[in-house]
């Protein structure tokens, strides 16, 4: 080997050594980074969930939302590094699902914006800054590199061939008005036929992924929910506190509270209504006293905080308050919109 060849060979060895040193450094840096995943939320329910998290920040608590989780999906809600200590989690089901909103919660009240994405330092009073209180579950985080919390429901989808994702598709098909099969997490022939029919009717490719199908079904189900149910609309210039009552298979039910700002509407029932009168309570608080609906003559039980009460008898004996509700018109085609106008309210009632 000539001196020139030896020089070239030595130079190549040095370059390779440098290259391996650089690669080794990159791998050493990448390994901890890949391990630092953060706080992960996993959805093993048949519902699309929207989750909010709260984390300690010195002497403050930062609340953030919403992290959307398809059935069977996991996502990082808080990136690493995490601060050791108590974190908090709250989740609610998508408004696309019928039967009212479900929640996965705990005992710690924290503030959220129910209408959109948010990140706030938890204030001492939610209402003062236009937020609402929700009860979060406390979760201890010991590892700064990550942690995990899984949302479950009473029915689990962990047997062979089952999956929460398939159960979610079954539930959403039902919410969208498509007859599929029981919600059991199995991809059977009837479910396959329902999915094929749904995609074909809408001109969508049969190769549509399950995740895309879930997103499409959520939109269809949410739009369908707007066609039925009970809506209250505030047509006054004041803030109105509202509650409803209706006949259920297990008896009369009263439910509240909904706070409606001027010109706002709220869907209080998201399922088809029976062709029978429903009842509404509403009040406006003024400096001279509260104003309630004129013509209200049906008594139902209420509570100072959010409530859902079965039965309208013996309210006081059951430690409830009672209010008089006004009767609505009979719902048409499973739908009722009840509008609250200034003229519907009586004069202020003195204490």
C-alpha cells in the first residue's frame, strides 16, 4: 500500500469514527426523548370522548381542554416532562351520542369552557370569568416522563375479537339512525352490511378507514340530533335560569339547571320526545326580586345545584325545593322548541 493509499485509508477510518460518534450521540439523545411521552389518555369506551386535564404549575393549576378521543384511541394530553404530583382529568361524551351526555369525573371542582378549546389558570370563581365548574378525578403522577389513564364503561370490550373501536362504530351507527346490531364490539356480518350500505349510500369509498368512518358518523349523528329533542331559547335581554320536567317510563322527571345568556339556546333533551306536554321553569333575577313565568301551575321538585329528580311528590320531605312549571305545547315529530320572551315573565316577586 502506498503512502497515499494509507493516508486515504486512515482518513476514512477517522471519518467513520466521527460519523459513528455523531450517530451514537444522536441515539443517546433520542432514546430519552422517545421515552418522555407525557401523560396519555386512552378511551376503551364505545363513546367518542372529549377530555380536559389539569396540571400543577407552582402554586397554580392549569386547566386545558379538549382532547378528542375516538373509541379505542390513545392520545398524549400533556407532553413530558411532567411535574410530579396530583393531576386532574375530566371527560364527557360527544354531543353526537343520544341519551344525554355521559361524564367520567371525580370530586374536585375545576373550571372549564364547555363550548370550545381553552387553557386557563383555574380561577377562584368560574362564573365570574364565563366558565363552568366540572368535577375532575385526581390522578397521581410519579414519573416525569409519562403516565396513563384509561376511560372505561361498565361493559368492557376485551374478549377475543372485540374492540372498543368496533363498539364505537356500532353505537354511532345507531346514533345516526342506521340499523346495525347490538353494541358488543364484534365486527359481525350485520355490522359489515350496515357499514357497506352507509358508505355506498353516501358515495364514500369502501376502503374508508375505521377512524375516518367514526368521524363521518359523528357528524351525521350530531346533525340528526338537531332534528329531535327539546330546545330552550332565551329571547330576552337578560340571563335566564331554566329547568324542565317531563314524563319518563319510571315516572315524572325534573332536570336542571341551564343558564341561558341573552339570545342563547340550549338543547335540554337530545332524543325524540313523546307526544305529551312537557314543562318548563324559568326565572330572571333582578334588583327588585326574581321574575318567573306567568301561568306556571304545575309543581315539580328542584334543587339548589344541578339536579335530575324522579317524582314530583313530597319534595320537602326528600330535602328538595319545589317550583311551579309552565306547560308546553305537545311536541311535533319528536321535537319541541320553547322560546322565552320578555312578555312571558311576570313582575318581580319580593322576598
